C-alpha cells in the first residue's frame, strides 16, 4: 500500500500539516503530482484532505465527507430502507453494527444516521485516517443530523480478523470491490481503491464470511452485486434485493 500512495500538500501553506500526516502514516511526501513513482496522492490541505489518482484523464478527487451534499442526499435514498431492514432495524430496535470492511464509510454513516451504533473497521492506514478525519469533522458539522450520526460512529484500524467482536449484534460485510476488477465502467471510488490497495489485497471474500459467522453476532449481513454468487457457498437465511445490489442475511 505504501508503494502506491504518497502525501501531497495542496498549497504551500499546508506543507506543515502534510509533513505531519506523512510521518504519522509512514508515507513518502512528494512536492508535485507529476512525480510518477506514486499512482495515488493523499492530498492534504489546511482543513481538508482527499485521494487523487495521478495521471492524464483520471477521475476527480475522492473525499470522505459525511456532511457534503451527496451524503446528505443519500440519507433520503431508498437504499437506506433495505439496509436498515437487513441489519434488523424495526420499530425502536437499533442494533449495534460492526462494519468489518468500512472502506469510505458510506453505509456506516447511513446506519449511524438510522440510529445504530457503528464500529468502522478499516485495514488500510490511509482509509482509516480519512475515516477518522471525516468523523471528527462531522462532529462539528453545522447540520444537526450529521453531528448526531457522527456521535454513533467509532473508527478502528487493522484487519477485522484480528479484532474481537463482542459488543456488536450485527456484522456487516461489503466485499464488493474485488469482483468489480474486470468491469470496464467502474465508479471512480472503486477505480481509485483498486490502485490504492493493489499491493495490499483484501481478505478473500469467503474467508470474511467464515470469520464473521463464528464471532457470536446475532446476524451477519453481506452486501453483494445483485447477480453475484453467495459467499463461501453458504445459503443465507433470506435476501433483500434492490435494483443493483442485494443483502444476504445470515441469522446466527
């Protein structure tokens, strides 16, 4: 992973912060995006940060910002109802959730906004740092609902397989990224993650489910592409299907 990413200051004024971030993450710092040794830059500004693929014709920046208009619009999406039903939200019931593959934290934010306490586990040092920065920023957001959701989110680092999951009723898995490697038209977020994590491949999907099923949670929820196979050849208790994805629910 460190071979794929370097820290880049967005302006001369942010050089100091960029240097501190590079030291904290153990990443090299470059002075220009033209440095072709690193395909991804973690761009650091005085009060902002984002990931950017380096090269000609690459997609735009990828941010983790729970207060931006796109995330606040996502709060009203139909996807939220399916996700909430999948983790077991019903009436006043708001289960605690361990998001074992947090990524950019989008679904975790939705679950926190729905009232669940969510632990976001992310093995990538860069993504872990971005998630923590986003939760910190959300706690000072001018929108009440974003601040409320951030108070229910806890970010932890490391491989999920190394963590005990003793206080979460639901384990949530979203191992969609590896199976999208061959798609020609891939969202810019996934395109960037493919490059960022190329030298640090994720835990195999089947192993993730096998691990989750032995943690003692009440249920395991797996987000899958609509027509993708079931993980580890395990038949779920039931599945909830949307237009593009489905949630396989395993009642433990």
